[in-house]
């Protein structure tokens, strides 16, 4: 955490300078809910020039009066010529606050090739970015929190730093490779067990493998618990980044780049096993352990601090499959290419029952791995980008959203701070436009 504070101390100092220069003290008697809103047309272009009267806001279905309204449009390069500088528009008026973007790389769950692809897209992004239009920082979460690039308004410096060996060597990817290796070892063990087990193809002798399957479940639960701990640590680091970003002045966007992570790590292991033992109830569900509360803590911090989260799935376009790696690849030895499924009999070829069962499980697991990213994006008014090999496009979209948005404020009619979740709905009256805003907030005491 101290490392991140050090990375952003210049921006924090700029925020303090802005507060001192303004000379104005504002006291708010009633709680005000601030809602950043992005409005686009049918082609995805940002819509500007709207007025407060164009917006309609509801909280839990009850109309709310908009009491404050402003727009945030990116300043030109002169406005932020100095890092964190306070600029006054040529026509006079209030100080221009920079928008801060933090690129957050998940080095725990992302493979090195995918992290490398994301870093190449970032290099191209910053090569075209204009100097002084925003503030940028790059951090990594995973086994430890790392600051990969300190906050700067000079994108050219980032474009030069990202391809360097010093930057690339800190990307990680080893943990994801370890997870894949563990999953492949599991599948190899299952192949060997099925080849030796007398129960294969026989319903009557199903329990002959019971002791082995019980030992397998114990092993899976141990491996899943380890990954549960690692993912929990990664989510805590992500929350810490959000909390630091929330302290900064101006607009705030966090862009998470990840191959996806499971909120119930045991599921991936259990899904592979269930294809081999489809009638065994022990592997139908992956227990009750879930990281949903840890993810919710991230979302609560982001919503409270008006930090928009955009999430980019770095896996690109791929057909999820459990049967395409390790011993289940087409190049596997012929004596393993047609194992039996316990309780179903032998598979006659690579497209047999076992492989079909495994590959039916894979898309479900893949979807679940991205669900946490999608939840965070939706809760904060961001976008979950997935199913694309062109990572440059979502990066550009995230930056564009941070430069053209409206900020609405209202004092909720329900002023009870009971910790409950309040749903927010924002509409633009009489216009066929797309509106994105945070989905709600938790009414907690300050």
C-alpha cells in the first residue's frame, strides 16, 4: 500500500494544492449522491451538450431532484502541461482537474502471453496519446501489489517504459501457468485412474474407485483453498488501489486487465473431474466457499469513491475447452486418447462422451471466471470488454469514456443510513440514447 501511495503522491499533492488555492469551504448538511453518467448514441459516439433537465434520476423507483450538474470534458494539452498542474481555461473560470486513469494488471490469473499482448496494446495506446490530457499510472495486483509505472501526464514516457526488460520482467504470468499445470496434472491422474479402474464401463462396480475418488476430492479441496487464498489477497490489493484512487481530485477510472478469476476456485477443478465421474454427486457442486463478499468490498469502495471500473478480458477470442491441453491434446499418446468414463463405458474416439462432457463444462467455467469483472464494471458504470483480440480498442474506449461524461448530484429522499443497497436508474428523456451510470450505492454512515 505504501508503494502505491508513493506512486501517486504527486497527484495527491496537486489535489491538496487545488483545495488550498480555491479558498472556499463548502459545508454540506445533507448527504449528496454523485452519479457520473456517460451518454452515447446508437453508433457509440459520446453525446455532449445535454442539460440537467434532459436527465431523469430515480432511486429505488422514486424520482429524485437533481441538485447539482456538471460536465467533464478533457482539457487540451496546455491545461495540464505540468504534472498535476492547476490550469485555468483561456476564457477564465474554475480550475481544470485532471482525469486519472490507473491501468491495473492482474498478474495472478493472467498468462504471460496475454499480459504481453496487453502491454503491447498499451504501448500503441500511449504512443498516440497526447501529452498532458490526463494522468496515468500502471500497477499490478497478484502475489504482491506492484507499481509498474508512476503517475505521469507524459504518455510517451509510458510508451517507452512498457517494452523495457525491467517492466516486462515484472509482469508475472507464472501463477497462471502453475494453475494450468495443476489442472493438467489432475486430468492426467484421472486418465491413469480410469485406465486402471475396474469400474470403467460398469454401473454395478462403480464404488470400486470410491476410496480413490475420496482422496481426489481431498486433494482438490486443498488446491482450491490455496487458490482461494491467493485470489482473496489479489482482491484485497485491488480494493486498496481503488481506495487510493478515490482520494484523488477530478475524474477517476480504473482499468482492470485479467484473464478472469473464479469467485469459487474449486469449480474449475470439480468441473474437470465431473466429466470423468458424471454420476458422482461429490463433484456436482464445489462447496460453499465463495469470494463474492471480497468482490463486493471492492465494488463498495469504488461506488463510494465514484471510481469507474472498466474490465478487459485479456483472453481474447477462444473456444473454451478442457480437452485441448495436456494429455487431452490431439497429440496425446494413443493409449490415452480414448479413456473410459466411469459409469458410461469407453469412448471410441477423441469426440466421444468424455471429451464432449469436458467441453460442455468449459464455457460455463469460462463465463464464471469473467463474472466478477462484469459485476465490478456494471456496478460502477463501466464496461466489461471481452471476446476480442484487439485489446487496443477497449483501452481507447475506456479513455474516451473518462473524458466525456456528466456528473449528476441529488440528495436522496430516503435519508436513512441503514447500510442497505439503493438502486439508481438514470434516463435521458425523449431521446434514443444509451446511458451508463453506476447501478446504485450502499447507504452507509460516513
